[in-house]
């Protein structure tokens, strides 16, 4: 049994990244197709500005998902579960939905889906870290990092609630003007902040590893 557990743990990174890379490649191909088939993006005007801002937000969203999984499998090891195989497909479906909803006429549901991607990613990261904490191979990192509390999720909860609330405001008001552009820009800022958090956590874990090696 221990051999099977070890085999599953060691093979998880390659399997997970292979599945995720295929999903991300399909999402990028679908996004490129949607961009080519959207004439309003290629004419000067407000709709084009709003549309390209959405495209930038989606590219950042894809990058956030990819960087998260890359950084996790490079830093930690954990005993996999079926959830690890299912969640990337769920995120992929949400990404495809996000692309399908691209456009000024469906900005409110687009923001709802983006908030849902944030929520699923946050939940997935929490469950992965919780299982990674149980693996002795990650002890050098988690010895200096206490278990997460509700306070640690405040930034993520704020981003999810904020994006969802902006979608609701746009849904009620029907605005496609500056309010709509501001909503997408706020989403971009939240995504950029998430990328910065991923960078900080990655460098922190690498620094802890170097410190442990030096002490040894």
C-alpha cells in the first residue's frame, strides 16, 4: 500500500500539469478564435476598448491558474485524490464559459463566472495546502507557516465578493460605459495581485529551502 501511495504522489505533478496544459491550450485557442470572429474588436470605438480589456483580463486569469499549479507542484508534494483530477476540468469549463460570454452585452454574467473561477481556485488551493501540510516532505516550509485562518482568506473573499457585486450592479443598471470598464479594470487589478501573491509565496518557500540546506 505504501508503494502505491508513493507512486501516486510522485506521478501527480506530471499528470496534473499534462492535463492542465491541454486545458489551457484549448482555452487559448478558443479565445483566439473568438477574438478573430468578433468584428467589433477590430474597429475603433468603446466596444473595442471594453472587449480588449476583457481579453487582457482573461489572459491574466489563465496565467494565474497556470502559475498557481506550477508553483504548487514544484514546491510541495501531497497524496492525490480524485479532486485533483476533476478541478482542472471544472476550471477549464469555467474558462470556456468566460470566453463564450465575452462581449459588452453580457458583461454581468462574465463577471459572475470570473468570480466563480476565483472561488473554485481558492477552494482548490486551500484543500491542496491542507493535504500538503500532512506530508513530512513539506515540513521545512509548514513549520514556519501556521494553518490558515479565516483572516488569511479575506483578500480572496473580498475579490470574489467585489467582482460578483460589480456584476450585480452592471446587471441591474445595464451600464456599458465607464462603470463597465472600471469593473473589468478592477478584475484585472485583482488578478495581477494574485500573480504577485503567487510570486511571494514561491520565493518564500524557496528561501526557506535554502535556509534549511545552509543549516544542514
